[in-house]
């Protein structure tokens, strides 16, 4: 019986089996940012430890970075404190830092691939739950907590529980106006936010194979929202074409490709579960509730409470009450207050291009605050070279600098009061976007642009130029 990519990578990076039943895994790449690292570095100091492999560790700033006024010191005292901490820590422990004055700065899950740091067959860790993004390259990438950041800094290893593998096969093709974000929201809607607990998700099928690397990153990014520990796509020519020529790409590229090919799942690999989805069944998908699984197609009615199991009804009713929605209602026509395009899920160049197609020649509706936040300085420069910023600004969007921005609102970009936001980010939890009572509808960047110019949730298929 053959092996999956996850099991091959796991075996390659196993240091030893621990008495707890966990595996001590070597971590090939450690990505660090300003929010989850200060305490980890301090714990090293307290123990008199050094960073075990600084050459495998790279840092950037993204979560608390303002996307409008970036002069130092920052207006927010806590943000300035975090910035000062990562500057001191990376200097003291000799780790490269992509700071706000560095053209390589950006959201950690955007710059890793841009720089060619993210490669097939690797184990990758970062103190951010959406590290699963890097699985788009055929890597096994873990989001970790602060104490685990400490462990990787000190030992370059993690103690990890073994995982089962679920293969999610999306076959057929997607219709016009359907994007990778719709695919992953559809998958989470079917399997639930706890469906992936104990699993790694392997995405496959003709729809996934036809996706660009950036689209695959969107799918893998939200694996964690479905409860999976990791998500990945087997490497192929699309993967290799993206990596080739990037700053950290292997010098002997042909030899690297040969090894990467060997790490892909075998044709006779054994899976713990297989789920099949027809791409033709996927429409523009929008979340309506307070978990990413609470979603519907734009032309579908919100579900009736009786359609849920008894154990789920309390949470579903809580979602209806919080969002001010009712069973049987349709989301199309729902007025929005804010439109946000960006995040590690959908802040890449291809995302901005699709949104710009909708914004071109149109105007943001009166009363809507609309932001476009590139995922990195490289994305920002490339978008400006194509004139995308002119399209957005002419339409009435704010064109911002690189950062996490309103995805999690650990910066000045926040919802106010009960504002309703059409967002291309990854989480719609209560308070996620900065207001304890703010409300979030997750959707594709093109759908966000459609909502911005319509002033309400709208079907992008009628607006694509």
C-alpha cells in the first residue's frame, strides 16, 4: 500500500516517538511575527537558550501594522511595544526581519511563498492558525501557539499528535464567477467546523488541479476553519513554475523537482476517508452566521432551524439572533456598511485582479466604507504596476498598505458598533473585526467588490466585466 504526502513528510521529519504517543518532528521552516513571539523569546532568555537554527527562521510584521499611517512610534501603544519587541528579539537572536521599511514585508503567509521559502515536502510552523496556507505547495504546515513557538525556536522541533488523512476530491469545473473562496466555504459548509478534527485534508480533483497556486493557498488557508490540523495539495508543475526563480528557490532546481515529485501521494495511497464534491454544485457562497460553516449559496434561503440536529440548534439560534437574520431569508439585498478586500486568505495579486474587474467603471455605494489591503508590499507594487489601485480609487475604495488589517482588527482598521462587513477574510466569529457587536459576511474578493458597488450583498455573476 502506498503512502500519502502527509505520511511521507511526517516520516522524513520524525526525530523520535515520544512516550506520550506523540512524534517529535523536525521543523524545516519557522515563520515568526510580532504578536505570538515576544513571550516565546522572553522564555528563551529566562532559560539562557539561543535560537537553535536561526537560518531556518524568518520574521515579518503584519498583524498590528497600520495600513494607513505607519510613522513610528505607532499611535497604538501596544502595537508600538510589539514592534519594538520583535525588532529587539530578531536583532539579539540574529533572525532576519522584514520590517515595514523592507520591500519584502507583508502578511506572513503571503511573503513565505513570494520569497520561495515555502517549498514542497517541508514541515513549516508559525504562531498563526492559518499556517495551513503553505500546504498549497505540498508542505505540511502547522499553526502553533506561543509555547510551541518557544519550542521551535529552542529546538527546531515540535511534539505533534499523529493525524489521519481525509482526501477531498473536487471534480468537474467551476462556473464563471465562482472562485477558490467559494470552494472552501462550500467544503466547510458540508463537513462542518469540527469535521476535520484529528485530520489533515488532502485536496484533489480536476477543480483543484486547474487552480493557480494562489487559489490553492486560499483553499488550504481555511482548512483550519474546518477543524483540520493541516491542508495540502500535492505538488505539480503549477507548483514548480511558481517557485522557480524566487529568491530562496533551490539552486539545483531540477534535482529539487525530482525529490518533490517523489513526495506526492502515491496512486495507491490509503486514506482514512474520502469525500467527493461536484464543482458544478458550487455557487457564490456567503456566510450568514458566526462560524465559517454557516453559509449558503447567494441564491439560496437561510436554513430552517429544524434542519439542524438538536445539539446544534442552540448555536444556530444564537447566530440568527446575533446577525439579525431569520430562517428562510435570502442574503441577496442585505445592506452592508463596510467592504474589506485583503487578508492571508484573499490579499494576493490574483484576488485584487478579480475584484478590480467588478470595480472598474463603477462606484462604491453611498454610505459604504470600502478598503483594499494588499497582502504584501510586493503585491502592492505589482498591483500598482498594473494600475489596479487606480481602478479601486476611482471607484471610491481606500487603497492601503500591506498588513492583516480588518481581518482580525489588531490595528486601527476596525468595525464600529453593529456595522455589517462584506469581507474576503477567513473568520466571522463575534467581535472578530474589532467591534464586540460587529457582523461579518465572508465571501470571495469579487463578491466583496460586488457588495461594495451595490451597497448590498449581490450576485457577482451579474457584474463581472
